[in-house]
């Protein structure tokens, strides 16, 4: 059972890094450091968007409009950390 929990923990860590990469890429595009006309940048951006947008959408419906500030990645990261902590707490109490 512990190995399954470790796998879930690693998947959560991987998804947090995907969220961070997506945010950094969006900042680089917004500040015109890189542009989406480059095929590789477009493919990476599209893949990151497809991985993160389904999770962001329900969070954005709940959060108030903050203008140009998107807090959905931060909320999702904190939520994933919270779920991971609960998972480990429940596994410790089961023994």
C-alpha cells in the first residue's frame, strides 16, 4: 500500500511542476521573451495548456475576477499539497 501512496505522491509532484512550467511559459510569452510562432514553443504551450486547463476551469469559476491576475495555478497547487498531506495523514492513522 505504501508504494501506491508513493506513486500518487510522485504524480502530484509531477503535476505541480507542470503547473509551474505552464505559468513560467505564459509569463515568457506575455513579456515577449519567446513567441508562440515558434513551432516547438507552440507545441509545448499547447501540451501544458491541455494538461492544466481542465483543472483550472472549475477553480476559475469559483475565484473572483482579479483582472489580469490568475490565481488558479496557486489555488490548484495548494489544493494538491493539501490532498497529499491528507493522504499521508490517513495512511499513518490506518496503521
